[in-house]
């Protein structure tokens, strides 16, 4: 029961502060570079980015 309460509280905290967490993570240059490289390997995302950036 205690584990369920802790999991619920943790989930709520992550949901509530999700944008702060993402901004903190992407504020780190190495992590930001990693996520950009990872997302550019996905064809759908890469095509959408190239179309918006160069057209």
C-alpha cells in the first residue's frame, strides 16, 4: 500500500512539473545534442523539420 502511495505521489509530481523537468534536461548542452540526434534518426520527424526549415 505504501508503495502505491509513493508511486502515485511521484507520478503526480512528474506530471505537475513536467515542463520544468524537460527544460532542465534540455538545458544541458550534451543531453540536448543527444536528443536532437536521436530525433533526427526518425524519418517522419526529420522530413517534417527539413520541410519547415527550408521551404
